[in-house]
C-alpha cells in the first residue's frame, strides 16, 4: 500500500497544478460560450484541435523518451541536453514553415482572413513544446512545487488576460462604450483572436520562468545518440499523433462534412461549437486522467524493478476504474446541474451526447493506464499499431456516421474507437507483458455504471428536482457498491 500511497501523493501534487489549472481554464468555457456565438466558438475549437495535432509533432514522443532514458543514463545532464536539442531543432523548422506558409494554411482551413491567427499559434506551439521538456526535467527531479508554480502562473496569466479582453473590454465595447480603456484594449476586428493573444503570452511565460533550466542547457547533438533516441521516440510520436487524431479529428470532420451537406459554413461551425461545448462536460474524467498521467508515467518506470510491480499495476487499474466510473455516473445523471456550465441554451441541444462521451473517456483512461506495458517492454511500436488502428477507425466511422447523425455520430464513433483500443491493448498486453488485472471487479464496475446510467436516463423526465434526486440517488448506489466490495474503511482500520 505504501507504493499506492506514493502514487496517490504524487497524483495529488501534480494534480494541484494540472487539475486546478485546467479546471480554471475550463471555467473560461462559460465565458466564451456566453460571449461568442456557437459558430465563433466552433472556430476557436477547431484551431485548438489543430494545436493538439502539432503539439504531438513538435515533442515527437521525446517527453516519454526522456523518462525512459534518464533512469538508465550515467550522464543525466547530457541526456537532457540531447533530448532538448532535438526538440529545439524540430520546433525551429516547424516555426519557419508556419511563418512562410501561414496564408496558404489559413486558406486550407477556409479562413483566409485569419492568417495572423495561424502565425500566433505557430509561436504558441513552439513555446509549449520546449516548455514540456523543461517541465519533464522538474518532474524527474521531484520539484513538484516549482512545477506547480510555473503551470499555475501561466494559467493564471491566461485567465487574467481573457477576463480583461473578453469579459471586460469586449462587453464594454459591445455595449457601445467607444471611449476609455476598453476601446483602447479591444478591437472588434480581432474578435476571437483575443483568446489566442492571451494564450500566446501565457505560453511565453513558461520558458521565461524556466530561465534557470535554460541557462544550464548546452546544445548537444550526437548522431549515434540522436538516432537511438529518435528510434525509441518515433513509435511513441506515431502513437501520440494517431491518438490525437482519435481525440480531435472529429471537429474538423464535422465542419467539412456538414458544410459539404448544407453549403452553410456558419452552420457547420455552429455544429462544431455545440459539439465542443458539450465535450467539455466530460471535464472531470479528463482532468483526473491528466493528473494521473503526470504522476503515473515516471512512477510506473520507477517501479519496474520492484518484485511486486505486477500487483501494484493491477491494484492501480482497479482503483482507476472505480474513480472514472463514479465520475461517469455522477455527471451523466446530473446533467440538469452540469448543463449550466454552458450558460447559453443554444448549446443544450447537444446534452444527449455527454453520457456517450463520458463513457468514451472512461475507456480512454483505461487505455492510457494499460499503455505502460509496451513502454516497459520496450515495444513502443505496439502503441503505434493500436493508435493507428484507432485513427483509421475514427476517420472511417466519422465519415459514415456524421452524414447520418451529425455530431451525434462523432460521439458514438469516439466511444467505439476508445473501447476497441482498450480491448486491443489488453489483449496484446496479456501476450507480451502480462499483468493480471482483476477483470471481475473491473467488468463489474463498468457494467454497473452503464446499467445505472441507462436506467437513470430512462426514469428521468422533465422535472428538474426529480431528475437531480434520481441522479444523486443512483450515484449513491454506485458509491455504496464500491464501499461494499472494497471495504476501504476496514482496510484503513487494519493499518
């Protein structure tokens, strides 16, 4: 239990910055959805979907590679310098290409007027990619406080600038105040661009705060070592890129397929906005997975030589499933409460996809938890195979379902893909790096949560108070099931 407590403690520490930080960022969603139309929010969501693609490209799996090689390295500073140098080279080439071809990229996105947005995002991506390796070094050195301070400072600046630009200046100018500070700060011609400007400065802040780590860095490139690092990293990059296809390709596909059917670009962007807004309601599972991954990756590698590692990995999986299924039940059956996260009723038409997306993220979390097997076994290509298969299936299902069901089809495609990926990872893992997970408990919690959500949604009607009571009651039933099976209080008393 001491190793589990250690992981829980690290999850809590890194979670302070990742969960609190992302939660604060998510709290901007009500500001955006209230301040902009569904079509405008769709444009914002599409830009950030592309950001996710290129973030993976620029880091190129080198963050995970750093953790894999640093524990084996005799000269740890040299290993860091070599990995950071590779990221700088990749980022430099990328930024030059973005600046040169920014107008062509904007044209391909059907936004010829947004060339400046493309250039801003090129810079944002470079700042974030370089910072990710510097922050990985802090995680390895167990500098959790500094890590949290830098992350929260960046996020705090982003929120502050958004509140100034969007909540204060935009509202004042929209209300007719053309004099004073608001008019100086805000220009309607830039519009949603202020969201990206805030992101630009908040991303720039991270490398500035990491000046100490940057001052110790020396550009180092060894052809032999670079080849070794890139050979290990390439499958992870492919897997990561394919994974991002699974996570974000639905936004541009909804846009282009709906636009092809309707011929109305604004309507297509509106559908993207509604889908993206409701996707945000899976926030709690997403936040937990994010915090867990920050702590789990270095923890799993550190446990590799432990005799009890298989038992530890299995126990972690069981409790991970308990937490994410509890969130799935709690949010799905209390949408009358959570829907106010999207204050404009124009978004509520998409609430029906929330339980589907929540369950999809449950399986995504399970897949991330399982993925440690191919990293520990030094078989990263299996991760690439699974993710590529998922990416192909994502594209095929979206092509088939969006014309029939619109963005609802994307939600179901997401669920089917993540379920398939978790199943494939489990099957391959049992063959190549077997970990005896407690499948009886895992399947029991998954099945119970799905049954409770389906039953609750069938019973719930138009009365908000009754719906809330049903949601809370069914959530309590699931929690009671967990306590009955796991008996955590009894385990604590024994200790």
